[in-house]
C-alpha cells in the first residue's frame, strides 16, 4: 500500500477505551443492581462509613466476576470498514462500497518526488460524492530525496488536510522497497531520521501529524522498532489475516487502522478502523 496532535491521539485512546470498556462497566453495575447487595445495603442500619465500605466491597466482587468473563467476549470492539486504492483500481464503485458499510477510503496521491497517481483526482471526487471520509497517501522513496522534500510534494499534490470533517490526515506508506534493498540502504538511525523529517514537515504544513503505514516486520527490521512516533502518528498496520492485527510495533498501544486483506469487494485492500464511526469522524476532524 502505500495528525493527530498529542491531544488528538490521547482523545482517540480515550474513545477506544470507552468503546472497549463500556460493556464490562455496565455489567458491573447490573451485577450490583440485580443482586441482593443493593437491597441489603438499603436495609442496613450501619453508619455511612460502614455503608461505603460495604458498597466498595460489593462493587469489587461484581467487577472481578465480570472481568473474569471469556476474552472472546471482552475483545469484541466496534469497527468501521474501509479500503485503500490506487491507479491499479481504475474503476471503483464507491456508492456500492458505501452501501455495503464502508465509510472511509485512503487513496494513493504521490510517490517519491516525481510520481502523481493518475487516478487520484477521479478517485477522490468519486469517494466524496459517495459520502465517504477520504484521504491521500504517499509511497515513500527514502533514497530519492529527503523526507521534507517528499512531504512537501505530497501536500502539494493531494495529501493535505482540512478541518471539514471528511478528510483524513495524510498517510505515509513506509515499507519494503519494491525495487532494491528492503531498508533502502539506510541504517536504522537514518531511517528514523528520514521519517521524522517527513512527519515534522507534514505537521508544519497541515497542522496534523500524518498516519504511518507499515508492517511489524519492516518497522522492526528497518527502524529498530523505534517508538519515536507512537504518541503522535496514528498507526496503519498491515497484516493479512483473519486472526487479528498481531504484534503492534514501535510502542504504539494499538493500531488505528488494520489493513487485514489485499482483496476488497469494491477494489483495493480492505482496511478496518479500530473504533466506531464517532472515532473515525474524530480522526478526520482533528
């Protein structure tokens, strides 16, 4: 394949935590209300301090019971379907994708410092007309120029961001070199510096940090599993599997988007946003 400010990033963590923890916490209170605990508490003639101690103990028992439930129940999360495309998907049924449940698409805009995707404009307009949240991505070529140069090229040719509620921050696609050494001949330190140059420039141009797309293997191999970006740049993690996104690299606590398949019914790759539609809109809004 191919900004969230610190406040944005932590707000998204809070959003995901609410979505993840909402059911267990509701169940804790349900456990309390449906048991004999609440009625016993009402009937007791103990002092207020004793009542509070009794209440705390009761809630702790209920919480322990609820969080001991099987992990397959607690691991259920709200997600939003999306996909990513480039000129390889010349014709895309955006309306069909939307009607099937997709709500976002990430579209290739640029590569290196000379390539502009020939289908970007038509794809972008088609996605907008269908009601999809959309954004652009840049395929990195770290040996052709500096990160700053490529970030400027990306922003100038479709990779910018606006606070309109339907534009995702741009995405840096940094992964296996398709035509040479896996890490483009750069040391781990040099690679991290190149990415930082891109990220800082994109941030200064748009006011947002870009998303970063990669795989666990590439990130570990080529950056030394750097944790330099986990508090600023949302992670788009590629792992084609039905068993989940697997190991999360670079200190990120979770993936914001999981590219789970290289085949999507309406074209391109399948992407899964890690949260509900409200969280996706928050990512777009900033």
